[in-house]
C-alpha cells in the first residue's frame, strides 16, 4: 500500500507555531518507525517526558531530484532517482557547506528491501515535495547559532545500506532491486561540487542514525573532495552502533549487519584495512574503524540509545516472555535488574569509545538520555530547554569543537542524573 505524501496530509502552510513542533517531531519519529527492522509490531508513537518549547516558523525546503544520478546509474532501491533538499547559504556562510545524510535503518533481505522499496526509505516516489529544516539545518540564528547561514543540504536516504551498497550485488533471486547507495553518494556529491561546494572554505558532513553511520563511512571521501585549505569535519549523530549481544546472548546486530553487507556488497565502501580481516561485516561497527578516519570527527550519542536498546540489546525476538515489554518502551518503567543491564550497555559504549577519547582532534557529546537522533530538532539541538552537559547544548558543544575554541569531550553521568534530557516514551 502506498504511503501518501506527508506534505499533503499535514496541509503544511496552515499550521500554527505549536502545531509545527508536533508535526515536525511526528515526521522524524515516523521515519524512525519505518526503520524498526526487528519489530514490525511496534506501532506506538513516542512522546517526551517534558514539554518542548514553542517552535519557530518552519524553513520549508523543496525537493530536487539529482540531475547527475541517471548518467551515473545511481538509483533508489526501486529504480527511481535519488534526491536532496538544498537551502542556499548567505553572507558569511556563502562559502560554507553542511551536508546532512538522512537515516532510517537498513534492509538485509530481498523481502525486506522489496518492502522498503515501497516507502520513502526506498523510493523517491514517496518523498515529500518540501521538508522542514530544523536543528542543525535551521536558518534561525537563535536555534542554530553557528551554521544558520551556511549552504545546507539534506540528502534523502533511499538505498537501505547507509549510502554504501554496490550494484555488483544485484539481481538476486530474479528480483529487480537497485543496490546503488555508494553511487547515490558520489552522484550527489558531484552535483553539489558543481553548485559551488568545490570552492568551499568550510564544510561539515553530518547525519542521523543510519545516516550517522554513513557519515563515518564517507567522512574521508567528503574531506578529500573539498579544497585542501578548507576546514572540514564530520559530526555523527546516533550512528555509533555497538557490537554487543542481546539479553539472551545472541549476536543479533552482528548477524543483521552480516546480512546487510552480503546482500548489498557494502564491504567495498568500508575501511579496506578492516575488511581484509576474516569478517568484513564487523567493519560496519564504528568501533572497528573510527580511529582510522583521518578527518576530525564529533560523536553525538545518548548512552541509553532507545533504538539500540529496542533493537540491539532487547529486540522483540529476545523478549519472549514480555518481561522487558514496559522497560524497552519507557526507561522509567525499568526495574532495578533491568536498569543494571542498561547501565551495562552504557559501560559497553564507554569501552567502545575509549580509544577515541584519546583522539586530540575528536569531540563527543554522550548524554544519559533515552533518545536517539538529537541534532535534527531544535528542541534537542539548541533551545532554552535543550539537553545540556556542563551547561552546554549540543549546538554549543559542536560549535566550540568545530571552530577550535576548545576541545570538547563531554560524557554525562549515568541515568537518571540529567534533568534536561528529553526521554522518549513509547507507551
């Protein structure tokens, strides 16, 4: 069944300010819902445990289908053209570029990729004509003080392998699917370079969730295609996925990544020093290749990442007796024993980023929230009530790090110590 365009459903231009916040948060959460590959029965819509501030009027940015994609053979899963939304920079930001890679999970089988090809995460047929630029993409200096006037681009995600699939893996079981994520990335990069990015003085590649992982995979490619004298860095939001067993001891995420890599030929886009080892799919986990990235990287990640808790640590398949049913949907419902497991997950994340903590040019903002992507909404990126560590918002932390004002490696105390968190509630 086709998904109608959200732009027509929401009658965008007739919404009031308070309605805009609800609509924009709803859209981001809708994309998260589509990405829940382990639990197709998850139909709850999350809320937050405190009221966000009133949003400003939206930046509605039109969709552009890539003009270079067809000649490059760069297609979404269903064969449609990939696209992006471009907001031109101005003034002091006219030669600065910020690219955001959209997230939305992955597909690991012919069946799941075929289903995905009938949604906005696999076909541009279902892309909205316009999207709202919030958070790190906002043009409001009060909500995005560092990057509001940069050239800002949201690259849509329609390949199912973090912009890293290769066509050599196609034509399986006679099913026509296009595994062209790497070509999509290259085609849109070429297009943006021809639009002025080749003269950039400053550049940031960022992304959320699967787009946050893609940011790490393509960070050095981005750096290498901008001028050598440009200040270029990468910000991964919610993209630090852990290679940990689920609560039953099963390697759920590792097995899933193994299937994604094998199905879509992702290994050709991964760190080649890493994939030379016995199991290339392990190189999808940032811990394996983060320290090999030459370009400065900033990690934004909650230590209690709800997506990873619901799909890596406690997937539905590992909660047969439903003892985790309430906890995995609302961290406030976790009992003492369950919180001990979640604190153990946080410890695993601290261990995984341990070596990166010594990286002199790297930065991080690891909060104790039950959240996932946090740079795309003004309420969590930068507002009077945003999540803070040491009294700094994520936007202020990224800005201080990017402009070399001070080294920033902020790690929050364990849950529930931070009252500024926006903790999602799926019950």
